[in-house]
């Protein structure tokens, strides 16, 4: 800490929020040293503000003490974005969890950042509306985290990711000023700073309120399960469906390994002998849905599907989705640990990229299970490993890097939806030129955030940050977490 003592920092924060909403004992801090990936580092203090004014007060106090600020929602992020690598004040937004307004006429919701994604969908449903971005973590993750990571989900293939559903934001800037960006009505004049904030991974400010676009629930929906002998055939079915002019609302791939992990646990109805399955959903008015479903079925058969089933009952549909949404959790029960990767490639490249992913995993001696938003070309290899084995974590990270290289070489990118965070900042140089990166640094500088506001995230370099992965960053790194 540069200014004052840890004791003064804690006292100042307690003065602003009340002692009950400030954690500083080691046994409390340890709960906040990680998100859902494998990086870990301890904050100096964790705060739980309840209002925008309290968030601004925390940022002001951190500024006065010259310590970093790191925003956090539910901590389900998969790139280390909420890990406080240089310590400081971890601002947890989960107390700000009120849905302030759902307006069926304007089709708009106004929410605090700690609202759980599914809670918003449930609040909109009785009005015949929904909030379209639906990460598979939607039972737990917050709208603030979704906005910061520009999260996607199974149903963003047709509806677009979070950035397409955010109309306006209230944000506490790194200098503690409160600003409003965007507007409730479309086409706000001026520079689109709302768009800049979405996907900025908590590096440009803390979202304290969001005005979101709701969409109408469609009157008819059809859920199909197409069974294939191989991931290659299933991948070709994705391209073939879209080539034939239908964009389903969801096209989710499950490979053989994940089916064999999920099915015995969830009983979703996936055949255990399938080489791969596609969970496909079309929606609209009933007549259109029937026509689209016929096109999807024909495309799947043309690509080699051995069977295409249609869920007849709502309960069957729910079961099929339950299997998909619980898949990542099921891997947790099947292996001591797993490393969930996130890359994106043009969807026509999926067959060859998936073949390379499996070959690299086999060569490295790891089981790899795949479940992903195939319609977006967004792949998620899950590398299963035992961290107790010598060098296992290092070898898994090396494999992850090799897989990211394959995605980039195929014309893709290093993240499809989980963000860059801490995990992939050193890969940014693979996809951006020095001039591109300088432009992004300049934006951060303009927000006054480079060294103090969620430091060592997204962009390579930065004061006190290691050039590559976080091995050398700071004493806040928990021993054994990463190397
Ligand atoms: C099982 C599982 C399934 C998942 N499925 C998906 C999926 O389908 N699609 C997908 O996109 N992601 C998925 N994720 C990743 C993750 O759930 C999302 O990135 C989610 O948006 C993170 O929300 P959170 O509240 O947990 O944020 P956190 O992990 O707490 O934080 C994520 C980032 O947001 C920043 N942040 C948090 N709140 C704010 C705020 N109010 N203002 C500014 N910055 C903030 C943090 O600093 C950090 O950089 C999955 C994760 C898990 C564990």
C-alpha cells in the first residue's frame, strides 16, 4: 500500500459502509481470492456497497490510499477478471440486486448490477418478455459481470450477445465521478461510450445501474436433438443449416466425452453411443417454426445425422436443456480439476479445428470434453486433469496456449465470450498490432484507469504487471495457484 496503513484503509471503508460490510480478516479474504478459473490472489479488503454513492465512496477511498480497485459480481468469470492480482479493494456488487423497473410497453428493464441473470428473465416472463443473453451460468452470474464480459449464451446466436441488449449505464469512473452513458431511447447522440464500457472487463469503471432491452417471447418454439457419429458431421450440419437460410436461436454442440459425463448424472435423454449431438432450437410463429424445423432436419440429415428428435413435451425440452446447462458442473464431478478454454473460429473451420484440439489433447495425455455454442463457432474444450500430478497444471496451461494458437491460425480469436482477463492478456499480441494495442491503452489512459483500476487485466504490460502470465506479478499471488 502506497499511502496510509492497511488499518486506516479498513477504518475509512468501515466509516463509509459500516463495519458489517467490510471484510479484512485473512479467513474472510481467502473466500475472494479466485473466480471460476485457476488463478488466485488475495485482496487487502473486500467491500459490499449497497448504493451508487457507496460504490463511489469506496473508489474515492481507494484513490486516496493509492490502492487498486477490482469490481466483482458472483465470481463465475472464466478468465481471472475478478482476481485481485495486485491486492487492493475488491468491490463486490451482490448487495445491489434490485430490479428497479420492468416496462412492458417500452420493453425495457432497469436493474442494479448484482441482479442475477435468471432473476431478470423470471421477472420479465409474466409480461411475455425475456432478457435474451443467457449464459449457461445464468442461475448465478450477475448482470454487471455479463456487461463487463459482454457475455453470450446458447440463445445469443440469433439475438446477439450482451452488447446488443444494453441501452444505458450508470458508471462510477476510476476518479469516483458518477456518469450516465447511452440512453433509454435508441441512437443516443455523441460518442458511444456505452458500447465502450460493455466488454471492458471492469477496467474502465464500475457499472452501478443498467437499462436493458427486453425482447418478446415467441409464441412457438421447437427443440431438436440431432445425433451424429462424429463432431465433424455435427459441425458440418451447423454450416449446412445456416447455408440453407435458417438461423436457429440456439445450436449447441455436445461431443461424445461430454455426453458420457452428463447423461448418467442428469438423464437428459442424450444417447450414450452418440459421437456428437446438436441441441437446436427454432422459435417464432407456429407456421414459421414448423418450416424452419423442417429445414434444420433436412440439413442435419444431409450432413450425416443418424437421427433427429423433436421434443414433444415442455418437460422433454427442459430436460434436454438441463443436460446442456449442467454440463460444465458435471465435469467437476468427473475429474479432480478441469481447465475450461474459450476460443472462437469461423464456423466453417470447426471440423478441422476440433480435430486439432482432440489431437493436441491426446498427444498431451489429457481427456478433453467439449460443449459449446457451435452456431457462433465458439468452442469450449474442457481439459480434465489432476493438479496433484507433477507439472500437470503447467502442462494443461501449455496445451491451452497451443489450442488458442490453433484458433487464431484458423482465422479466429482468443476468446468468444469469457473475456481476456488475466488469463489471456499475453495472447493479445497474437491478434492485435502494436498500434491496435496502443489505441486500447490510450482509451484506458483517458479513463484514468491504467495502473489502479482492475490492473493487469486485458492489455499486456502495465505498471507492476508481468509481461506474460501472472507468475511474477505480486505477493498477492497465492502460492501454488498458478505454477
Ligand atoms: C459453469 C459456467 C458456465 C458459464 N457459461 C457461460 C456462457 O454460456 N457464456 C458466457 O459468456 N460466460 C459463461 N460463463 C462465464 C461467466 O459466468 C460470465 O463471464 C459472467 O458474465 C460473469 O459474471 P459474474 O457476475 O460471475 O462476474 P465476475 O466473475 O465476478 O466478474 C467478471 C468480470 O466482470 C467485472 N465486473 C463484475 N461486476 C462488474 C460491475 N458491476 N462493473 C464493472 N465490472 C464488473 C469483474 O471485474 C471481472 O472482470 C460461465 C461460467 C461458468 C462457471
